């Protein structure tokens, strides 16, 4: 049984896809360190990891 090549026309498909766009990620500045970072993400600053202005992981020094 034969099937149509495309049930939805190219025009309808492209109209629907015009609303899909990449957005610019929001960047926050930490009040504690002054470091710019993405919202809801932990970040490194001077060897320490911070999240919501609090130190989560202290820097670890490795010895050879």
C-alpha cells in the first residue's frame, strides 16, 4: 500500500520550528567571592568549590 511522502507540509513544519531558539544562559555574580557563574551550579574559585555563597569543597593540595 502506498504512503504519502510527507503528511505534514514543509511550510507547516517550518512554521512550528521557528519558535525553537537557543537562549542565552543567565549568569549570576556571587556576593561572597565576586565570581560570575551559572545559576544553580557549583563553581571553582581559588581551588575551592562554592555553591550558594558557601564553601562546599576545600582545595586539596597534591604531593608528588
